[in-house]
């Protein structure tokens, strides 16, 4: 396993600050904050990048502009969470789940990163 990277960790902290500011406008932003907490707690923030696309959290195994990357987009909805897994910009899987299964699905999908 690669050693922890401060660059990776900083990308998560930047996203956290942005979502915290938006939380006052919509409770939907609680979901990306929960994902960030999960990533930090389980060490994913030390080896994966976080970025934002519109108002969605993007988890990637490469820097945001990389052509070849695995990316997981977290899209909060009022009653569920949509997760989209992309491999090299092509949609590989899309699931819509109840929030209670969020961490379980995150574990599964991130483990599929090459």
C-alpha cells in the first residue's frame, strides 16, 4: 500500500470546507460530508483524491484531470444516494441506495478500483 499523501488528504479537506458552507442551503450536503468522514476514518483519504463536480463529491484513484482513472461520483438525493462508478470516463456501474447502506456500498465500489 502506498504511503499516506498530504496532497490526497488536502483534497478531502478542501471538499469538506466547501460542503460545510453549502450545508446551510440544503441538508443534502450532509451525505458528502459523511462520505468524507468515512474516507478519513478508514484511510482512503490518504491514497485517493477527492474533488467536486458541480455539487457532487468525486472520489478518484488519479488526480482530477487524469484521462485514465477510476472515479466514484456521490450524488445525494432526498430519499437515497446515487453512486456512479466510472472507469476511464465510461460508466461501469450505477446504483441508487438507501442512506443506511452508504458505507457498505462505498467499501464495495472503492475496492473495485484497480
